[in-house]
C-alpha cells in the first residue's frame, strides 16, 4: 500500500480514537444538540447539497450507472426532508449508552450490573447513497462512537457537503469535530487501509452491492457487520387474503427496486393459484416488471422463461423470479436453498402456517402480511440504520444505535473477598 494512504489512515485513526474516548462520556444532551444542529444545517444548506448531488448524478450518467444506482444516488427536497427528520428522530431517542442491561446480587455479597458501552470507532464503507453520511454519522454519535466514513466516488460531492453539516453540529455542541470524519479522497487504496486498520477501527460496516460487501468480507482484518445480498422472498400462501396479497406483492417489488429489501422472488401456493388464477403475476406485468418463471406460470402471456441462476439472484431492477410451490414447507425449503437470510414475507390469514414460517426460517427479518420494503431501520423506529446485518454474532437485522453498543460489567462489593 502507498505510504501516503498509510499515513492518512494513521492520522484519521488517531483522531478518531481520541474523539471516541471523549464521546464515550459525553452527555445525552450534548449528543442530541449536535444532531439537532446538524439537521438544521442540512436544511439551511439544502440548495448546496442538491447542487452537489446534480454534479454526482451527471457524473453517474456519464459513467453509465444503472437506473437503480442513480435512484440510490438521487436526492431531492423530499428525500432531504427525510434525512433531516431521521436526524431529529435519532436525537429524540433514549441514549443507549449506560443502559443497565441486567442486574443481580450474588450470595457472596457482590452486586453486578451489565451496562451498555460504545464499541469505539466504526468504519463505514458505502457506495452511492449519500444519506448514509448522515445516518451513519448520527447513529454512531448517538451511541457514543466515533465514525470514519468512506463514501463512494459516485456520491463524493454530495457526501462532502452533508459531512460538513454534521461537523457543524458537532462544533455547535462543543463535541470533537473529529468524531465524524470523511475520507477526503476517492482513491480505492483507502478502502484497503481501513480494512487493515486494526489499531484504530473496531468494526467495519459496508453498505453497497455484492462486489463491495464481498471484498470487505474477504479482506477485512477488522470485524464486519454486513449482508452480502438481499435476496428477499414473498410467499403467497393458500390462506392469503387476495387484496392484501396484491398490495404487498406489488409494493415489495416496485416501490424502490434498488434497495436491499426489494422482493426478488415470488412464491405462490398451488391452491392460491388454483383459486385466484394469475392475478399476482398479471399485476406485476402491468406495472412493468419482467417476470421470470417456469412450468405452469409460463403459460401466462408476457412471462419469460427463468434461467437456472434467476432463483437466488438479486436483480435490484424491475425483474422478479416467480415459482409455484406446494404448501408452506416447500416454500420454506426453497427459501433455505436460495435465500440470503435477509428478509422474507408470508401472506396468510392462517396463524399456524405463519408460526411455522417464522419458526423454521432463520432470516434476520421475517414478516407476515407486510411488504419486504419495510426492512429498514427507520421503519423499525430506529430513526435510520447504519446497515442490515445477516450474520448471527452481535448485531442482526437493521443496525441502529442500540446495536452499536457492547457492554461491560460493573461489580460492587463491600470489602468483599473470595475465600
């Protein structure tokens, strides 16, 4: 690795470590004040942010970014208002640091508490979504962690302006400005530098496509919170309500196709199909979705023959795979084989069937009669998320402020000695 990037990482890492030590004992009031000030700065500077976003979008078009990537990158006043509202919501949340997670007394006279503490320094590596700059900065600050942000080249101009607003918030609240740092170069060498920065970074969170996340998971020497792909399934059970199913399927696929909670595969129970016909497929086709399928469903005009790798594929586009299955157990078997442990939704009015689906699948998020597009920390009441984690250690599902804490034990005695 080039020495200049090693030196830059060392400088940023040392500043982050120092800031983390101060943030760990910062008051809830100061952290909240910083977030409110940052929200106000973003709204006041919205014209500058949107101008920077136009530069990024123009460059993205020149690069040939896909429509889904451009949608992730695009900001407008409505989306900026969403960023501002998320910052305010995070500011109003209860401080996760110092929570007493458990407390008990021992016969030997010891009183023991398990108390939530910050992780330390979080590294966030992301691609085209500039809102991550605000979400990640806010959630790390709320949980008492310093953060090092490495935004993608696609969103560089926009992220720089949003980052400067976050720093304004820190400054206004008297907190260290180095608590939220933004890597000031597009060079990919800095990704490598972060992945190897075990002296400075406690955990890495990648936000982006399979290529980025796979690279991070393969090469990181720092622990990682991540999901590789969002291969999300919707299963229409024989006992599904037709109108609910129509709404949920359409929303799961078409609301935003470029997000990780977008449905990529529709499973339809044979009895549902016998009773209601091709209505779910026809709804998707009318909405402009390409439906890739096999067998009986290929008789529906407008469908396309699925290739072997279409099941288990993250399209992130107006494309969905579809398949008929014989009951909930066959749906579960399909999801186990092709899913990515992200999000699955069952459409059914049968409580026992829903319970079986919930019990026998181990995805990070399981839903009933609800769109997979709700797989989002903001929709879970977290104000935002730093990412979705599909692993089983420490954090799982949307990673909010609470999930960015660890814990320590506080043990109190009264001259107590061990015999």
